[in-house]
C-alpha cells in the first residue's frame, strides 16, 4: 500500500514537472524578441576572409539576453535607395510581426553623389526613405529605432572633422517629428574617437599590418575591427537600456 502511494506521488511529481517545463518553454517562446537590423557595412556581418573587419551588429547579441534574436540584414555598400530597389526592405517587411524591432542606420552610401543607384539627397529622397522604413515598420506592429552613422576617423590639424554633412541631422529630425527612439551613434562615437585622439583611435578602426591577403595592410577609417565593433555595440546597448520597452529591459547590465 505504501509502495503504491509512493509510486503515485512520484508519478504526479514527474507529470507536474513536465507541465511546468512545457509552460516555461511556451513562455520563453512568447516573450522572444526579434530584432531586424538594416543598414550598411558598418553594421553588417563579415566573412572570415576579411577578418578582423567586423560590423557592430555582428557582435550586438553579446549585450542582450537569450530572449533576443538578432537578424542582421545590413549589407555592405547599401544606401536607403539601393536597399529598397534591390528588394531587401520588402524581404524584411514580409518577415516582420507584432513585437519585433527594426534598427535603421544609413547614410555612408547615400552620400555617394557620383553613384545614381545609391545617392539620396538628404532632405528629399533620404528623408522619404527613412520615413518609409519607420511607417512600414509600425504598420506591421513592430518598433523602429533610428541610428545615426558612426563617425569616420578623419582628423585635420588635430581635430576630428565631420564627413556626414546633413545626413545625421535628417535622422534626428525624423526621430523628433515621428516620435521614434534615436541612438545618436555619430555623437557617441565622435566623443570616443576625440578622446582617444588621432593615433590611438586607429585601434578601433581597420588599421592592420600586412597579411597575405592584404600585403600592404589596411588603413581604413570607416570600418571597424573586432574591438571597435564591440565598442560601438556597447555604446548602442547602453542607450537602448534607457528605453522603456521590452527590448530595453533585455539589455544586459
């Protein structure tokens, strides 16, 4: 009799544990956050053959907990214009669902006035494209977050100089007028690069010694090395942590 009672108790415990496990799994699935990132090469995932070049969204997952999935759709060389005309934005919107987030960072390639496939005048085409990203993200029940471009490392007479013209100003304007959260990476990275100075700041960009693939080394003041990408991702995470939304609460402290 005692054996049968004990056996029944054990069976109940096993069943309840199984139910609890299923409940936890369902809860985790329901609370999962998907972040789509759209932008240019400073965000994009890089192949091993171009190491140590690294996009900051490539390492952003380090700063969020396991309930957040990063789907990095940023691509080298893309502007707002080419990202749309190549069908890349449609591919993102087709996948968007309520509760998702979209990180939006363009500007480096929208500036390329000599390239009609990419150039977007800041206060007309560029502005309209960014507004479209914001509007269509919201139409899907997702949340857009705007990012200004990271600074290029360009010093003149010992001072960091601006290379982005009106493009960051347009991003700030749209963030204000459309009530969109903004992470001002231009301002944040300018502060870091200025503090490090002309020489030391090379360590976060793609300044490398000669290799077999790059026999002359690389002196790239736009793209990031691994350490630089982690630094930018950390700056972004610190700002996102301040947001009163589900993503902000999943940033690791």
